[in-house]
C-alpha cells in the first residue's frame, strides 16, 4: 500500500532479540558466504534463510582400479539444479590406497528447507600426483570414476543419526553386474552452540531528550568485531514516554554474541519518528557481566562518549538486568533428525468459479500434454518438499465446495472417493485422486474452509494422545473469495494452539485482499465470534502467479516460514527433541536409484 | 466414577493494550480468575511496571466443579480511587476440555477483554492445564513431560508409524461430563 508515511509502528518494533529463526547461518564463516553481507542483513533484522551443514563421508567396498595397489579415492559433491546442471559444492581429500576410506575433509552444504536439494556424489580414484596439490585443482577427467550415488539433502537430515548410506552405481545409473560399493554421508549442523540467554532489561533515571514529553527509549545491542567497530545484533521495542522503562525480554543466541566474555555495546536511544534517534547513553558489558548485574541486582551507569579519551561523561541513567536465564535452543534439524515429522494434508477447491474442467480456460483443466495446472503445481511444489519429512507418506486429501455422487454439496469430501479413509499415498497419490475427483465430483459452491480446517485440527489434536512428535501442515488451494469469513476465522482460532500450520495458495485472478486478513501479518490477531483470540499466527497466504523460469516460486516463500512456526510451537510447549537409544538402532541402508 | 471437581492450573501470562477511561493504563494491573459458579477465585500479584502491557507469568490453581461451564477472567487496576475493573473475558470450558485433545495438554489461550459497557478493551493471554485427578495417582506425576512420555520402548525403524507403548492409562478413560 505505498503511501507518504513511513511505518512508524514498524520502526518501533523489536528486532533480532526474539527467538531467532531456526535457520541460523554459521558464524564461523567457512568462506561459504560473505561475513559483511551476512552482518548487513542481520543488522536490518533479516536472516539469511538457510542452515549451514557439514557433510562427511565414508565408503566401503570401493572398486579396485589400481594395478599394483588399491584405489586412492576422493569424493566430489554436486548440487543438481532445476535445469539439470551440476554445481560442484566441494571435494574431500584423497586417501591413499584404501577401498574402505573414511575421509576427514568435510563439504559444506546450505540446507534450505523450502527446496528439494538434489545431491550427487561421485567417487574418483585419483591417479595423477596429488601430493602437495590442492584437491580443487585436480582435473576430474584425468581420474578414474569409481561410482556415483545421489539423494535429496532432506533425506539425510531426517535420518535418526543424520547418516544415509547409498549404494554406488556406475555413471548414468547403470549398475550392471559390478558391485560399486557403498557411500555413507553424514550431516552435522555447524552452529557453534545451542545456548541462548533470555534477558530482561530495565533502565532508571534516563535523561529526557524530548521537548514536550519524556524520552521514548529503546536499546540497541551490538557485538564488537576485531577491526574495532561494532555490528548491531538486536534492538528492543520502543517504550513511549518513559524515563524508567522495562522492555520485553530479549532472547540472544550464542551465535549472535559469540562468547559470554565478548564485549557488547549497549546503547540507549530516544526514538524519533523522523529516524534521527538521539543517543541517551551507552555502555559496554559482556554477557557474563550482565549475568553478574542480575545476580547482584545492581545497576551500571550509562555514559556519553567524548572525543577526548578518558573524558566520557558519566550519566545518572542506569541499566539493570531484571531477568537473566540461560536456555538450550534446539534447531529444526535437531528435532527432525530425532524423529519429529511434518505431516502433510491437502484441500482442493471444487467451486464452480474455477470453470468447467473440460475447458482449457478452467483452472482445473488437465492438460493432455502434461503441463500442470495451478492446482497441480501447488500440490507438487509443496508436497515434494514436505514428503521427505513425513514418515509414512500417507496424506489426507480433501475437496471442498463440490457436489459428490450422492447429490449433496460437501465442504470436506475425501478426494480419493473413499467414504471413510481420506488418505492417499505420495504426491502421485494426491495427483491421481485429484484427477479422479474431477471426473466424479461436480463443481459447485460456495467457498467455505471451516470444515476442512476443523478436520485438520481434529487430526492434529488426536495425534497428541499418542505422541507429540508430529506437526501438521494443511495446504488449501483455492481460486476464490471466502463466503463466510467469520466461520473460517472461528475454525482458525480454535486450531491456533495445536501443532498445525495452514498454507493457503490462491490461484486464478480473483482479488485476494480478504485472504490477507487471515494471514495476520499486519499484527492483527484473528478473533473468533466467541471472543477467543488466536494463540499464534498459523496461517500463511500467497497468491500464485505464473512463474518465469529461473525465478524462485512464491510457494517457496510459504515453505520458508514452516521451520520457524514448527520451532515456535515446540519451544512454547517446551517440547524437546526425542532422545533415541542410538546404540540399539542401525541406520538402514537405502537403495537409491 | 467421576470426581465432582477438576483442578485447573491457570497461568496468567500477560495482557495487551489495557485502557481505563480511554487512556492507557499506567500500572498496577492484576488479574482475578474465578469459576462461573463463583465457588472459588484467585488473584495474581499486581504488576507495577508493565503499564498497558503487564506481564504476570503467575500460576493460579482453581477447582472447577463438574457442572461449571466456564471460568471468568477479570483484569483490575489499582488506582488512587480504588480498584477498578478494566475488562472481563469468559473462557468456556470447551476451550480447554477438547473432544480430541488429551487431558493434561497445555492450552495456550487468548481472549478479548470487554469493559462494563461491552466495549473491547485489550487482550488477555493465559495458559490452562487440567490436572490429572487424584484417583489416577500412578500417572499423576507425568504432567506432560514431553521428551520421554509415550514413546516406543524398543527401537522403531519408522518414526511414529507403529503402535506406541507406554500410553498412560488415564488418557480417554475419564468420562467427561461437560
């Protein structure tokens, strides 16, 4: 809604000090990304959207291609892009004379939840001299190919010990009669630590910088860097008109502050809507110092820096730490690899506004040449990513707004045509049931989500009786405007404290502004007709537009938020990753084609 | 055999955007929670710092009679002229006694507060958990400690696909009379 006025309310919000996004990049800067750019984004509150993983490798029973000794193997890791091209991610070192090598050199891979990351691993026998030669410069054409394996990165991450064993095949997948051996890939997150601290700050006797009222203070916390400067890591919200403010607790992850002894610069500013915030005072303390302040219940004075060293002006204003608590923060990968699942559910709009499915203009038209319609695209894009996180790949699939065989309009019918069981197997199963339903169900109306949301909420609630390691994701694909917004809001509010996220994709050209209300991104929590308010924002809405090749799909934007929603639920319910008895389990060898 | 009351653990977490006479509340907000039968009530401490966005994080315990249909949450403010009610919300029992959600589930709930004129006046955030009745004492120690409850004792290759052992006896066994 571009206007002449800045979003002052937005400007007053806290940044960076809440539960960090689950996908925190590696602070150790392995060179995979630029430190400066990362800090730039973080200072503006935007987090790069991936988790850095380190892949380590071992193999067994490799082919022996050397005459007088054994093979000298090395692994090269590729990412297969959408256009089929291979991008090299890295290589291990060369190990001398070994058919069962365990490599030391790890390869970094950025784990992005929202995409399907196809990895290819090629093992080579290095024949040329590699002594004192950087592995990167070895020309693979000069080496002997020992075998190839492939998998999707999320397959590794969902494994209990984050290890996947692949059977190696010849080039182009031809196995033939040869036994190429196996390759085991293991993934580790490279986050420094899982510790975080939650701190509640308070100030007293701050100077008044406003003319007709009192200061509107907020704190900005920065981390000092080696070059002597400082990079902001978070800021509190603004408290209006108060010289003795208390702010909401900040949660800082160890990645943000480095170590407990790392000096942090804490500045207190007076907020001005024109952007020129006036410095009230600053001070320098480490996390360990802040812990001491909390224990001793003492305050520390701010000062105003001066150009003359040693002549800083000490102020009356003081900083106190009212709460200090250390927490353990598990990452998304911690949960997933310990056995947590994302269960996928789909609901498809069967209202008449989509158009007669037999006509090519219809949003439900199934193209005989295979081009996917918007519904199929959305199902495929979301399903292909989430299926790896769903153990049994058994997905409930419903339609709404259609007239079924018995003549009545149903707002929650099973897509597979079965009266009692709503589940289908795999993304292919959803596509088949969808095509089948188009032949057997007449499009009707009106557009109502309430029943589908209630069904999904019921499934999520029922699962809590037996375990709490399942999180549900409902994808609703619709072409139109909701007929009963309030009923939908009621259903969403009732579902808002359950382990459920709802993704709504709008297809076609309707004006979806009403749907954005459901998304609640503007801060307005949904309110039901009974006065209950949504516990959390479980809905995300995005209109699907035609995507030019090469661009990132909007559906991916939806998926990016999922790990965060999953983590915020688990953390607020104080649910920790499962601890399996790993010794009793063997990682099953997986045959990958 | 049903008990004639259930114990509710209510954590009064925070409130948002409280106003008194159209002006934001400055301080001294507190919350009273009581049953709709008025058989019992509990009050939090006063929050002196949060102003219109107070935080209490205080746990209150109420015995809810079986025939009770809701609990009432009232937010008060201690002013120089006495204690005034800022707003009230009614929490129906059906919101924390779900048909499908197991007992003992920690429900995070939020409600719209309305003042005596019926106008909207802020939001109250609470969490409610029903405590397991005494007669099932063997399971009463397991108040939803998530990391170890109800998971297969022996290793399962598939995550959550099989039958789970160790489900506490009282799940679903208690007849709800609401």
